[in-house]
């Protein structure tokens, strides 16, 4: 896909902070070795939670991965993961501060709702409680509010990852935040590509971050989307498209990408992962008929394949949403069959949530990193725990992997519980 002036958009940097590895090399090695990042919760107590399992980012020290350790106290876990992955991506792209005109370098970043921890407000609430143990607005105004850290709100705002990243890398160009949950990373990529095609920037920093390792988030996921109730081997819990799947597993992580015009990347001698051929989006709309058919995802896939100007049988693999819930995996499978036809039965499908869990905006970004590395290395990872094919999910799921790619063109897909969908076609250059 090229803009009105024939401008092509390519990816030249990948940074990953994930439950299966920090850095693209460790992340890719885990995918190739079928090494799951799902385990028993360690950072918080799980006794009263609906599931004892999660995919946590271990061995992450923000003080060593951020530009200035003093920023740690004003950044939530989500922001720390995102800023760290952006540093890795810029290093991977071999771009230093000052290499690009600041006004020609922008940021589009995806983020979810950043849940506050009750302890952050505890002192203010205690100071506002009267002798009857009731909350007093008078006491709140007189002294309770002053007990809350002045910069507390900065840890909760979803636009702050983009702000921190733009400051870190002196990116004074177009800047935006996308808050469409799982679809955020692909939608951010789409906006960045349009900015480059329009000639408004030479390079864009793109990605998404999120951490759902929080009691409120875990309870919310279980209530509205459904977590797995299995309590055996944690590495076998998440089972996308498998007949015995029974729910998702929460996680955390971030991935960031450097997207440039092809000419800009070529002039500076950059290594290129892939070209973005097309991006599409859609939403199911209201009503059971739309939701059960996944029409938003159908429209997103049809749109991106049309923009990419490829045939469905040219796809080398599909990186699926694969949430591992009964209903969502069926809807997704139907959408592939409807939009791509019978040839989808021959296209290898991988679902990386079986490795990294489900964590809102950040999961889509980490999965996109997997797509790019698959194109770069010519292999597609397996879907863990896919043992009993579900006849209602008519897909060619990669059961034993990794598997060699026959074509280095990929479709990466994400779909939210509310039906917001996004799809991207990328091709190795």
C-alpha cells in the first residue's frame, strides 16, 4: 500500500517487554521453544481471585530501562512497560536523539484503562474519616485531599505513555493516543501509516502497553470476558481454538515499533522488517446477528486485503486474536471463513495468547511483534495447547511448531469483546 505520492510505510524497529522475554531476541526464542509465560501469580495474592494464574513480566527493573529513574514514581506499571519497549525499539532501529528532525518524528500509542491501587488514596481517605468512621467531605477539603500525591493523576491517564515516549525521544511531530483495547496497536499503526503517507512525518513511534495484574482488572476480566477455571498446570491453561478451552488468562506487556517511509529508511541504511501493505477496521454493531457473525472483523479483513491488493491465498500465516473463550474463538473462526473463503483452511494460524495471556491494548502490540519477527525469520510459532480441534473453528491452527513459512505475507488481527476489530497485512521486504 502506498500513499497518494507513492510513499510506502515500513517497520524498522521492534521493542518487546513481554511475559516470555524482554527484548526481541528473548521473546522470539521463547516462541520458537514453545516456552509459555503463564504461571502462578507472584506479584499479588491470588487467594480471593477467580484465577490463580497470570502471565507476568518477570525480571523487569524500570530504573535500568528508562531514560531517567526519577520518572518511575510518576509512571504506572503500564507506562513503564511501554516506555521501556519504546527505548528498545529506537535502539533496534538505530535512531538516536537528534538523528531525525523532531517535528518529523511523531508518536501514536495505544493504552487501556490504568487502574489505581487503593493504597495510593488510603492516606487521604483516612484523614477524611470522622469519629463515626464515615467519610466527611469537610475533612476531605480541609486536609484529606492534601494527603494524595499531587502527581497521582498522571499515573492513571492513558495518554501519558505517548507523552513519556515523545519526551524521551524528542518526538515533537504528530502525537495521539488510541484507547480501543485489543485493537489499539493495529489502529495506532494505521494512523501512523496515514501520517507518513500524507508526508507529515518521516518516522513514527507506534505501539501499545497495558498491565492487568491487578485484583480489580482480574475480577473485571472474569466478570465480562471469562477467565479459565482450570487449576492444573498453568502452562496448559490458555487453549485458543481447542475444543476444551474454557477462558482467558490475564497478563501484561508492551511492544513498540518504528515506522518510517521506505525512502527515509533506505537513505539511512536501516534494516527493514516488513512493509505495511494494508490496514482495515470495523465494528460488529448492535444485535446478536452481527455479534455472532463477527461482521466487524469480516469488514476489517476484507478492507485490509483489498487495500493490500493481494489474494487470500497469498497469505503465509494469520496471527489471530485467539482469546481462548468458547464464544470469541467461534466468532473469530467464522469471520475468517467468511472473509477469506475456503483458502483459509490452508493458511497457518497462530494464537500467541497461549504464550502471553490476554492484556488489553498491550497484547495486540506484542502479537504484532510476533508477526514481524515471523516474517523476518521465515517461521510461524505453534499455538500452545491446541490438542483437540474444535469442529466449530474450521482453521488450520499450527499445532506443532515452529513451522516454516511458504509466503512472507501475514495477516495480523485483533478484536475486542465489544466487537471493535482491526486487521493489518504486512509483507517482508
